[in-house]
């Protein structure tokens, strides 16, 4: 898929988040748009990654998202 976010892009966004003080799942979940816009060097693609990080963290699938994995059972 051409629009898939790479691990490098995800790590860059996570670095921006931690540099801005967002270093826990609780802080990640509380981020709103005004807070996200205050993060230095944030871009629209970064915002999409942040939203996906929030969604996957809340659903307990953060590791799968970071590793581009899936918990879906594959049919043989």
C-alpha cells in the first residue's frame, strides 16, 4: 500500500511526542488538536500518525500498529 506509514516515520513522530513531554499512554490519550499543534515541527502527516497512535493505544493494538502487524487469523 503506497500510503502506509513507515517505521521510520512512526519513530520520528514518537520522538516529537516525547520531546514535547508526551511520554505515556495517558498523556497520548489526552492530546487534543490545540496541544498537537503546539508540538514543534508537527506536520499534517504527523498528525495522522498521532491520531493512529491514540486509536491503537486505546484499543490495545499499539505494538501491532508499530510493527505493521495484524492479529487477524490468516486462512491457509
